[in-house]
């Protein structure tokens, strides 16, 4: 319910409600409200985890009414769709900047891990399709662009690859990067890896080489 103290605005044909009594409340244009809500949702994911996020707490954190937030996103799945979409766009930008040259795929994999560490709120939501509208057009475009980088960098890094080669490398590389990122984020590698990022990257690259040799030996044994 809109109270007499709330401010109601009509912006681009949409009604937005703001509560001036909320601590640290701010005036928003339509686009600013959306970004503020996304940032508030990310903050809540980092604080309580995705499962614990509530629309009312996000609204409070963003300094807007629950009604304004609901009008903008509909429900929590709509809000998380916006978070995931932004996350895939940021990931594509980070990976794309790193995934160049002959070592594009490995460099992109390292950038993936760095992204996960630097954007834990986005990362937690991005790979939980149960949380958002996975058939949303903007989300699908952002996600497909990110994965296109993985496949493109794999083709660049391999010698005369077949489609099967590319798929195998992408799935294997993504699995390793995602697994490493998850272990790092949850503190499971504390005390087991070097603290220096460049040294860690070197050890990972060497580990991939050794793992590849073990995999080849296994395949040869299978005949």
C-alpha cells in the first residue's frame, strides 16, 4: 500500500514508488533504480547467500519501497535474472580481454577464476538456473556470448581442431576452472596453494599438462 509519505512518480510510462523515510533513501530515475536494486541484491547474496535473499531486504538496502522493486522486476526470479545477465556480461568482458593469442583458452580460464573471486555475488547466481528465468532473451544473449568466447578461444588454441575436440576441451577446461573457483571461494584450498597469483597460474598450467599426460595414458590403455 502506498502511504501519504511515499513519493509516486511516472517515468517513461511506469509508476515508481519511493519511500523517503527509509534510511539512506535516494531519488532514482528508472534506470538508476534498476542498477541500485541489482547492486543491493548482489550485496545480499554475499551477506546471506542466494537462498536467503528477500525482496524486502533488497528494497531496504537499495532505499526504495518493496512496491517499486516488485514493479521493476516482478519477483525474486526477475531480480536474479537481471543479476545473472549482468554477471554473464561482465564475465564475457573479463574473459574476452584475456583470451587472446595462442594461449587464449588457458588465459581465458584463468580470467574466469579471477572473475569468480572478484564477483562472488554474480557468480553464485549465474550458475543457479533454478533461481532465475533461464529463457529470458537478454539473459540468453549474454550467456551465449560468454560461452561463445570459450569455444572461440578453444578453436584458436588447438591445432586443426574438430568439433568434438573443441567440445571436449571446453567442457574439461570449464570444469577445471569452475571447480577451482568454487574451491577458492569456499576456502577449501587455504594453505594448499601459493598465495601469489602468478605462481598459482603457473602451477595450474603445469598441472594441466600432467593431467593431460595421465589422460592420454588412460586412453591408450583402453585401446
